[in-house]
C-alpha cells in the first residue's frame, strides 16, 4: 500500500473516532472502519486484521469504563468468556482459509432483523439492574451465545457489539445498560483473541491500525460515558439508527 495522503489520514481518523463512539454506545462501529480500510486498497484479510487491532483499543476502553461503573460482573460470565475466546479463534482461522462471500448476503438480513427486534422490543427501565441467577442452564446459554458470536466476530466482526447487546436483552432480560456492559467485555475478548490470531498469520498493518486505534479509543471513551450518563433514552435511538443504516448499506452492496 502506498503512503497515504494527510487528508486521507485525517478522514480515517475521523471515521475511527465516530466508529469508537458508535461502538461504545450501540455496537457496529466496525461497519464504518472495515469499508474505510478496504477503500484505501488494503487486501480483505489485512483490512480485517488491521480493524481488529484498532477495534481492540475501543472495546478495551469501553469495557473498562462499564466495569468501573459496576455495570459488568466478570465472575457471572466466566463461561461466556471462554466460549467467546474459543469461538473467535476458530472463526479467525476459518476466515483465513475460506471465502466469506456468503456473509455479504447474510449480513443485511441479520442486521435488519436486529433493527426490527429493537424497534418492537420494549426496553426495560435503566434503573432495573437485575442480573440472571447462576445455574447450569445459564452456563449452557453462555456457551451457545459465546461460541456463536465469538465465531462471527472472528469471521467478520462488524456489528458484533450490537448482536451481543440485543441478544443479551432477549435472553437474560437485562436492561440495555447491563447488556451493553456484557457486550463490551465479550467484544473485547473476541477482538483481542482475533487480533492475536491475525498477528500470527501476518494480516495486520500495524502503523495504520495503531493510529486508528487511538482515535477509536477516544471515541469509545466519549461514547461509553455518554451511554452511561443518558441511559436507554440516548442509547436506543442511536442503536436503531445505526443498525437500520447498516442494513440498508449492506443490502445495497450485497444485492445490487
């Protein structure tokens, strides 16, 4: 890849900041960064690997912020952690070996379904901080959720945070803040796992990834604090708007 012009670097920095903010608030920031990286001529595998490097900055910042605000309880989600780690590793190895063309047509349908669910689903009040009780059934659900979303994050990635949030709200009946806290922690887990795997495979542009990572981190910091401060009244409209736009964009790219 040729040396980027200063204007292009500024644009990528702004895209990264916006992606970090959106990812911390509603998930789906990767839908902005991956196309941006592809647009400057990076090969698909390198674009995905570089995105993982940058995304790890954002997800770590958001995860730490939610943890410090006591919106994430690590000991309750141990099974989800290991399931996500395993799923992300397998997914990254699969994307390195196989074509992902089928995802281009599947993603619009999945994201549009997420948007429809969020619009019609009644979000619990932000002050109802109720966690599920530990049991064998909960452990099995965590393994299924973690393996599935971890695998998806390893294969593609964009929208993983949004999928974690909406699926956690549906499965565990947690409010959107607690679901976002779990989402950020698990998204960080799969991002870091995929990052290590992509690094071993040599699919990362380190300079570009680190540069965008800093901007993503700043955006994630602002986004996480905004989400916590303004609650579901702020998160829900952003979430619905993001996934709806992404569904339309992906559908147009994949089918037309």
